[in-house]
C-alpha cells in the first residue's frame, strides 16, 4: 500500500491520540477508580496501534501493543493502578512522541530504543513491579443491595431463558446507574449476511451507529477480534441508551449486509425482562434517513467496547439527544492544510490593497458610479476578511493542553504539591500567534512552579494550604487576547530584585534606589537576570524571562507582572488577535509614509513648538497633566531636517505602561493595512515590525512602537 498520501493524516491523528493519552493518564492519576477514563486511554492506545501497524511502523505498534496489554489488565482489575504504572506509561508516551516526530522528520522510527520500556511493561504484567491488588481495592462500589445481580437474558437470541452473558461488577454498576437516570441496558445480537465479505467494516459501521444512540460498554467478541474478523457471522453488544429498541434495530438495519438485529432489555435485580422486540429482518438499503441514521465512514475500526461510564449523563442530556446534536455537525468540518490558509490570507490581503487603490482612483477622478460600487465591494471584502480571520482562528487549548503533563512532571521533580487550573481554553487566537506562544507560557509556568510556589512545609508555616495553586487563564479584551499565569506563592520581593541587579552589574545602587517597586520587579525581564541560587534543569540560567519578553514583543504583544510578597504573582501577556490585517494610522515624515498600528495609539494632537519643553535634556509635552516624552521621527530615522513649521503633529502611543509622543510632519488618516514581513535582509531594523503596500503601490514601513519606547 502506498502510505505517503496518508502521512499527514497519520501524523496529525497520532499527535491527537498522544495528547488524549496524556490527558487520560493525568485524570487516571487523580481518580484511579474511574473506569471511563481507563477505557478512553485504552481506546486511544488501541487506535494508535492500529494506525501505526497499517502505516508499517512496527516499533510504534509494538510499544502501543504492550501498553494496551497493561491497560487491558487494569480494565479487567487484574492489576491495580499504581504510581509506578502511571510513570511507566508516561515514559511510553514520551517515547512514542519522539518516534512519531522522527517519522515526521523523515528519520527511522527505531532511532529510539524502547526495549527497556517493553521489558518494564512485561514485568508489570507479570506482577513483578506492580502486583495485582485485592479485588476490593480496585472494584467500583457495588450496586445497591436491592440490585445485587444483573444478568442479560436474551431469550430471543438463544431460544432459552439461560443467560449467555455474565456481566462484570463494573458493567452491573454502569447499568444500575443508567437505570437511575432514566436509561436502560440493552443486549443486542447482530448477524451479518452470509454473503458479507468485509465483516470488520460492517461491525465498525454497526458500532458507529450505536455510538450515535447510546454508549457501548462491551462487545462479544472483544473489539480487537472484531477488527481482525476473528468471529463468525454474528457478534453481541451490551449498551446503555435512552432510545427504544425499535430505534436501535432501525439504526443497525439501515446498514447493508446486516441480516438480523435482535434486542433484549437487560433485567436487573432478577426482575423479569420485558418481552423481546421482534427480530427485524433485513431491510432495503434505502431505509429512511429519518429512522435509520447512516454512520459516517471512517478509515479505521476503533475499539467499540471502551466507553463504560460509571455516571451516565443526566436525563436532560441523554445519548439520544446528544447524538442528535452531534449528527447536526457531522460531515460539516474538514481538515485544511495550513499553507492553503496562508495563501487564502495573502489573496485576501491583495484584495484589500486593490480595494484601497480603487477608492483612491474614484476620489481623484470623482467617479460617483465607481464610488457607489466600491461601497458595496467594501462590505463584501469586510465580510470575507472576517470569515478568513475566523477560519485561521484556533483555540488556545491547542497550547494549553500540553501544560498539565509538564506541571505534573516538574511538581514531582521539585517535591512540591501544586494544582494547575486552566480557564478560557476556548479563547481563540490567530494560528500564527498560537504557533509562537507555547515557549513563553512554558517559561512563565516553570518560573511560578520553581520560584513562586513554596515547599509544602513552608506554605503550612505561613498559614497557607500545603497545595499551591497555579492558574493559566485566557480571555478576550477588545481586539486583544490576554493570557495570565497566576500563582499564590511567595511573590517577588522588589528589594531582592534590586540587590541582585546591583550584584550582577545591571544597575548601580543609585539607579535601583530611584526605581519604584513595580519598575524594580520588571528587572526580571532583562537578559541574564535570575534570582535562582543554583542552576537546575528547571531554572537559574537567566534566559527565561528575557525569552518571554522578546518573543511576546516580536508578536506585537506586551508582557507585565503584578506581585505581592507572600500573596503571589500574576504574569500578564497581551496579544493581538491576528497579525495579518490590522487598522493603522498613516503618517508622513518628509516624503515617506509610515504606518502606526491603531491598537498602540492613544490620541493624536497638534502642538506649537512652544508647547514642547525640556526636562533633564529630554523633550516632553504636558497632556492633561501627564508628562509625555517626545520622539522626533527625523532624529530617529536620521534624516536631515528640512524646515521648521508653526504646527507639529504628535501621535501619542503606548506600550505597556510607557507612553511617548511621536512627532510627524503630517497625519494622512486611518487605513486597513496588510502586514508583510521584511525578510532576513532587514532583520536588524528593530524600529520596524514589517511593511505594507499602499493603494498607489508605494511601500510604507510599520513602526514597532514597543521597540521605540524601550
């Protein structure tokens, strides 16, 4: 099989499954008795194994197969969930990620030696490192006394009253809980047509249809046998659902090559089961879509028996209406290559440039008909631009999801007790921004974990809970997204920062004494600054905070910190929603045009030369009682002064808490601009963040306000 055409899909889905495995193991570590989490982990490992084997990556498949065996023993309560098992599975995930990254880079998968991990997993299965605990320790709470037993008695399936399926304690508990929430346990026997050639594909389609109307908690034979066609013509399913048996039968019989679908309500507590629904003979393939939901095709058979949940959803959100919501979105999303989105954005930018050019032509030649047409075109391009922007938007959860695992590992390494809280993970940012913010957030989190949160005994002595709290929060603020990393640790002592700054030669004693506490704390963002007493794998090299500020400012964002000693700190990152098309103020300095992002502008004003004063050899103006330093663009650009004028135009800009007034020759007006990068040749021009093409074809440089103010 030619696998190259499936490579991108394999890599994308592999990373998704690895992230799900990470999330699942974190959840299992907190709640070892949650069977639904364990089954979800098993399903992801099983799917990843099948995908890898199909693509010919046998080493990846081998490791995931060993993981799957351990997980299966945990599901069957043959092993107890222990810290040793969790740590080993995490190491397996790390190795799998490295192997998949090697594949993505064109390297062999077996550059990573996983023999030790395979041996460790084998030892765990033998009970050498993680012996099985007594059943009482791992079994879920038994069902209430009134419901001591649960047996499936599908007389229609077997022709007798004897139960062909014995339920486990977990399955009994799940069905009992489902019954309390107005749902039922259903036994289903599906028989395929004698002429069916692709039995595994049909069984997958059946499982997919059943997942639309309920929750499958077991298949006979197991999912792996169904996938490998290791069964005859029939297989059995146990599911919980809120829909009636007829609906289940119609959903299954809507699939071609299904001969019969027999259902039976599972009896609890020895009560007689309702009479079985009549056997539904095979129907035409043209079964009404209203009664037989057609399952969406999928490339791989996933484990159908991995979704038992001890607490089924409440009646208000039953699998039936949840399935209806899910179906309404089915088939309405597609996976699009990033390069195509970039091309679409570039074309959108060209359209905006030409629209502006047409507007200028209409104004110069006073073409009223053209102006009217352009007004309509402006509305259309604005709508199109908004849609393109939304398509490029992705939730910050894509970045946030990687941090719970990191926090868990660092917390164990530091011997601290820390709880991570994430809020606003649905907040969306442009893809280009999302790709860049992972490292800055990681540095801030590591800083809070290492420097911020105290050791448990120290926290207890201060009257704090032993468990420290670290928060990762995202939210919208106007046309910006704010990301905050918070902690309830010891905070940052401004006096310690002052002392370290003098010790490292970054400031003199007189200079730090002149700084207020807020400015003193901001010294942590200077290159080479660190308060760590020793260098470790986590901190102390003095690069973290500087990397954060440099990266965020390169994204036209700002970073700041608020802190109180013994109360904690808040690091606040402010980022633009998008970096592609922005509103800007066009200004003129002599013969050249420049663009200033509108988000950085406070106000514009005209002043007389006499309004400019000198304070400590620096030119300033006083605006509403506030002293604003002046930046003359002629001097910053080092262009010769032409002539003095009676009136000066000043654009007051801000970056963080800093403000300045930029003196220009002329204010042209507000305009929508498309940001173009300057390229490697002009990387040294720190004063400019990019360039844009104006409607008349001229190029205007975009001022980097944050750099100018620092």
